């Protein structure tokens, strides 16, 4: 199981996501980033940052 905390990228955000794999994390986090933070494009740099902060639980 994988876990990602949005607050690790966007200070003050309490959203966390869990999924079986990284693809599942991105499937949840990308719509959240667009709706809650106005991030409409996941740049390669942002993707790399998120991947580096996904943990195995």
C-alpha cells in the first residue's frame, strides 16, 4: 500500500491519499490538486517531487 500527504508539497493541506500503487495515488491526487489548489498541469518536476514523497505503508 502506498501513501501520499498533499501537505508535504502544499503546506497546510491536510489531504492524504492511499492506494495500492503510485498510479492510484496520482489518480486521486491530480484531481485534488486541480480542484483544491488550482494546479491544472502536473509538470515533470511536480511529478518527480510527488513520487519522491510517496511512502509505502
